C-alpha cells in the first residue's frame, strides 16, 4: 500500500508556475490542504473503526447465540407440549 501526503507548498508552487498569481496560488493551496486534512481518514481513524467493527462482530455473534438458544428452548418446549398432549389423548 502506498502512502501519499499533500504538500501545500509544492502545490502552491505548481499553481504559480502555471500562471496563477502568488497570493491566489497560496490561498488555493491552503484551502485544498484544509479540505484534504478534514476529509481524509488517518491511521488512527481506521484503527478506531476496526476496533468498533470487532466489538460489533462480538455483539452480533452473542445475539445470534442467544437467538439460537431461545429457538432451541422454544422447540424443546413445543415438543414437550406435543408429547404431553399426545399422552393425554
């Protein structure tokens, strides 16, 4: 995986070389840098998200196990009830 960073100074210099006046190029580069920094996930953001996903996975597994246990209990109860009804008849 490659890593890239936004260099506002290099970007501003390229804008200047392309003919944009220096103050405008610096303003554009600064706004672009602010936009990127506020919208790009960092490694710590991704690590936190992975942790949250792992927690949700554990909770989901626990919920599934509870559902299976409840369903098994209901089925056993119905079987017992059917046996009781059958033996009563």
